[in-house]
RNA sequence: GCCGGGGUGGCGGAACUGGUAGACGCACAGGACUUAAAAUCCUGUAUCCUGCAAAGGGUGUGCGGGUUCAAGUCCCGCCCUCGGCACCA
């Protein structure tokens, strides 16, 4: 009987479904293993060959772990909110819910056709109100929390209110503080506005990236994606919800060290957080009471600071600008406000305008002209810098354009002309009060900071590049933000009993025409009266970004039906953290950073037992087209998994995706290669079934294996076991091919050994192995069979080849019994004809003998 | 520019802590089976030189140096490529 993969695969997929073979067994006595895939966005174009690569890898690992006696959690779900469905709705007025449902069905069917061992009873869908109810709930938890620096963790906002009621703001370390009595006398609005400064979710009028065509704002990190597609994005100020992720900058950085993540991913997260150490320094402004605060990583160059630069948006600009400069300053400020961050970055020549005002250098007491320039960003540090043109590339360029003074205060080992930005030795850095001449940079920094602190005009400081997370999107197809804007100007969060706040039904999905989302058009939904205060209010019309649902989906899988909580505490304690997480590297920064952030907040608030969600992370590499270029419709090199499965079967498809090369590497598709592994599976089939009736091959008999074949089995079991553990699937498959090649040659195939081989292959090609298992006479699935063991001592070759070298050149090779001792090896080498030829008439000056490896004679002319 | 990965046959890729480079697969060539083809099976395949052959020798892991008895693997200096960041003071 032929290897009829279509029948076999359909049969076993049905069987697994009907018998709930992969239903998660929550056995607290067993060790647990949480194996997670990044869930997909179910797009209209269906699965492509890139998705199953990661899914197959985790599936092999999950099946392997089940057979090794672990309780395995291996779920799948849908990240189904998102712009494509909404854009489709704009064009067709078909509700995104319907499109999403259809796409999910396609994805599920395709994924199921690959025989992946997911527990489908745990499927989640971010667009299901019973799911996003908890997304909204978590949002409120974050909204109703603040970051207590003293405890270095998030606490409920109620704890802050209690403290204020008890002892005022004295212990909060604010610039101006008030008493408990004063707090109680504040109006509702005043209290509300004060708390806003602390909440982990706050709203603010901020310059955002507005895309008119999409009718929405974009996060900074999303801008590039859309401008590349030809959309134009402009800066404009808008009131937005923002999450205070910056409160967690240090912990996100610090805790990453303990994670088993790819080096490049860690590196990118570190860069994204962008920690830098330095000092904050206060500068006096001539003729003004106010001080100008700057952040610098090079306090040691203070003697070389010859001018100041403010970001055009800096609040001091209007105040300090002299009348003469007013008009040109205003023009410049307006100009920059229209530029996007990207435009600001790409302008090659430095621009700026003098304010007419001067600051005083605290060590040299020299006057420093204060300029504004768009190379200084309001969002980083204090939005102002001390310019040290001698030792900073950007300041140097600026100083050259405007003819500002350039001083040299740091000397390198080698004399350099122009700007010197590295560490060196301080020079020309002496005044009556402070001298750092001759000190290396790090010492000089310390001295200056010490002096600043003594004078109370500065202190050491740490800055992060990480910005707070813009959380509002002007879209329909997202989670509604559960907040009401009351007529007195305060915001009120819904209570948890009011969740889920469902999306209103809409007839049309076009942008509202204003800066609000289409939700603004649902008048009945938007306008409400607050029961508690009787105030009129409007619901927030912005929705959450697509990242929201994926920030916690891994927790919902653990307890998907729970109506009382987002996840049962006991279940969380058992299953978390995720032991293996596999997904695309495109999520390196955003998804992984946001999810870690939410996880830490929930941890701080006592909802979770773990401080990090994903212990071990790997990325699958991109699968390129057959032409080694990125797959795309326009190139016509897209491979559809459905076609491959139809032609060669899911087992061949899975096997090939794993055989192509290392999981994390980028590699080209090759349909001929699929034929190769398909041939391999055919050979496997014929090993067991090679007759018309489809019964067991007569060569499979109950007998002991030959010692050679037994050794090969142990070698194979060892390699496959170790390689699966290390996610090296390609080499595991190569070893199984070697096994099959040898088994094919045998006339008698020992049943026991052959059965174990079926188990070894089963995580990779589960359908065919289940069928062979049945043919071998077993009554039930092999999915829970114990993983075949091996004996490392039986995997060792008895005879091994060693090489003989003369002067490091290979002259001969021969087989010797394993562990032949060194003198024995040397004797054999000396007796070797070809070696003799090269020793003839020479003197042996050195002999290197390595057991089981080689003999090397170093010779010289006699 | 900075940071991080990676350069091995015609192709995808193997190679433990420095110790036989090229496992396994694809492709290709020759052969067996067949009227023929497909399928299947067997053999060969880094490259150059000597040889009818058996065999032997040289070269070879991006390039140039170095360490070592011995380097794909370690060190120094380059080149190319992929990914990320990019006025972050």
C-alpha cells in the first residue's frame, strides 16, 4: 500500500479532535511546561509559509515534552483587532467583526491542517467582548495605579489618596507641597488634576503623528511603517491617553539580564530604553530669576561649554527672548512645530536662532549666548543643553555654522584636530574654585559633579531615551477606553462592574471627519450621565492600540473561560512564566516591551506571581522566496502552505520547514527540498508497510538488533533528544535520515528498535507516525507514550578512524579500537607505510598523540 | 556613523571544549529495473595535478597577517552582507 498522506492526515486530525488528545492536563504533581507561539493577526490573505515555521518548532517541542512527562500548555489564539479589517470596512461597509470572523476561520482551518497539537479549548480572540472586558479591566488597574519611587513599585492610586488625606504631599518630594488639610479643601477638579500627575495612565496635550488618510495618530515607532507605504504623517498637538512606561525604565532594563533571549533582541531593548548616566546642571540666566537646567553626559567638559541651546518648544523660550529677536524666534518656533521628528533628523545643515539672552557658565563665569535649535529635542533630558563644541559633534557643527567659540578642554593620547568626543585628559579646565586639569575623563566627571553638588547647582542624574507610550488610536476596531469625560473637565474611569464596555454598532466606518474616531458618530453611545455625580459626560472615543490585547493574552490562555477574573491566581502560579516563546523578530521592541511593562504593573499590584513573562525567547528566521528574495505578491514568489500540504502532506511540509536550516536563520524556500523530505517519509513508510494489504512488513520481526544497528539506534536517540532540547531540528532530522538509510539495508528489522524510531520521529511527522504505530499493533495514540530512552555508552563506536600526520599534514588514516592508548597509536603510526615515507631520513623532534583522534610527528632534517 | 548577527561545494546547510572540513538533503552524472517513462534502488560528485588503475600529491571555510605540532574554530587589521538604531546631549 502506498503512503497515502491525505487519508492518514485527515484521519488523525479528526481523531485528535474527537478524543481531545491535546487537551491540557493540569496535573500539579507533574512538572509544567508553557510553550507559546506569538499569536497571529488573522489577515485576509491567510497563512503564509513563515507562520508554520515557528508553530512547527513549538509543536515539536510540546509533543516532545508531553512524551517526557510534562504537563504542557500549548495554546493558540487571534490578535484580531487592527487596521486592515477596519480599512476594509471603510471601503465595503462590511462590519470588521464579520471579516475578522471569516479570516479567523481560514487561519484556524489552515493551522489545523498542519496537525499542530494546540489545545483548541483555550483559543482566545482579542475582539471578543469577553476577552477585551479584561483588557479594559487591566487598563483600569493601570489607570488606578501610580508609581511609588520610595517603594520602587506601582501601588493603587487609593494608597496615594490615603497618604494625602493623612499627611499631605510632604513625603512625595515635590517642589511645592501642601498639607492634608489643604488637600481636603481642594475642589474635585483640583484633586483630579493633581492625581493625574501620578497615574500610570494620564492624558496630555502632546504633539502627535497624525495621519489624515488613516484618520488616526500613530505611535512614533509606527510612523516609519506607514510613511514607507506612501502615507503622509504630520505633527499636531492633540489630547491623548498615555501610559507611563518610563516609570519602569530601570526595571525593564535590569530584569532583562536574567532572561534567556537572543543577544540582538536584548541589545535592541537596551538601546530602546537608552540609559545614560551624567549630570543635571543649573545655569543662571542673566537678568532673570529662573535657572536653566540641562542634562549632560560630560560634566567634565563644563569649562568648554560656550553657549546654550534650548529646544524650540522649551517653555523658557518666550520668556527670555529679547524684543529684538522676538520675530525671528517666533518664526523658527513655528517652522519646527510643523516638522516631523524624521524631517528634523534628516536636515543636514544645523539651523537655529539666537534668543538675545545669556546664561552664565558657573565655573568660568563667562557669558554664554542662549540659542534655540531643532537639533535639541524637548522630549529628552530637560530639553536644553550646554553646548561644548570642542567635544560634541553636533555642537561643533552648530558652532561652525554660527561662528561660536570653540574651546578644547579634553586631550586625547594622539593630538587631533577638530572635534574630539572621546575620553581623554582634562586640559584648560581650571578656575579659582575648581581645577580638573590632568584628570582622566571619568575622574574629572566625578570631581565636577562633586563640586556642583557642593554648590547646590547640580547633581548626578540618569536619563532614558524611552518615552511614555501613546495609547490612543482614532479607530473603531479596537478596545474602547473605559473612561468618561465629565462636563467639569475631569475624567472618570468606569467601575469594573460596567465592563465590558462594548463597541457600539455602526452603519458606516468612515473616519469621523474630525480628529475623533468613528465612535464619535454613535451619539447614543457617546453621551452619558454619570450616576454618581449627575454630571453630563462623553465617552472616550479613542480606542486602544493593537498592542493592548497582546500585552496579556498569554495569561488568558491559562484560564480562558473565567468570568470572575482575568486569570485564576493558582493557575497563574502553576503555569507562569512562559518557558519557551517563539515568534518573529519584528516584535523585538514593541510587543515584548509593552507586554513586560503590563506584566510588571500586574505583578506590583499583586495579581501575578512572576516578575517577567517570557523566560526563553527565540525568533524564527524569515523564509524567503525560491529566488532568495523576500516573499511578496508583486514578485510572485509567495508560497501558499495549502498547496504544499495538498501536494506533499502536512508531515512533509513540517519536516521540510525544520530541515531547511537553523530555526533562527533567514533561508530560502525550495520546493525540490520538500520532495526530498517527502521521499524520506516514503522510505520510512516502506520500512514498515511494503505490501498490498497495508499490513506490517514481514521484515519487522521480534529479534535483537545487530550490534551495529543497536549502536546506531542509541546514537540516533541521543542526537534527536539533545537536538530537540536545543531546538536544532535540522540536525535531528539528518540523523534520522541516516538511521533510515541503514534500516533500509537490513533484511530483518528488529521490532523494538523500529518502534522506538517511530516515537523519535513522531514530534516531527506526527500523522504518519500515529498510523505506523497503529499498524505496529498499538491501540491508541502515541502522543503520550514515554519518550524512547538511550544509553550513551551504547552509542559509542567500537572502531574509530584516527589520522596520522607529519608536520601537521595528513599522511594516512586508519581504524583502531576505541580508546587505544597513546603508545599503541604511536606504534601504529610508525608502522604506516606512507608515514614511514615522510619520516625517512628525518629526525622526530616532537610527537603529539591524542587518543581517539590523531598522531602528529614533527620532524626536522637529520 | 554606531550597535548586533553572518560570510563554508553548483544550492540549503553539517563540524563537541582548536584535532579527519563538506554530515544530511537538493541538484547533477553514470548504472540497474522497464518496450519506454515515472517511481524506486545502486554508484559518483570541493578543486587542481600525476596515473590505465590502485594510489599519491598540491590548494581550499570572504581577504591579509599572527599564535599553535595543528585554525572554519583563537588573536589583530580589512572587505562584503543582513538586521536594528540614527541629532537622545
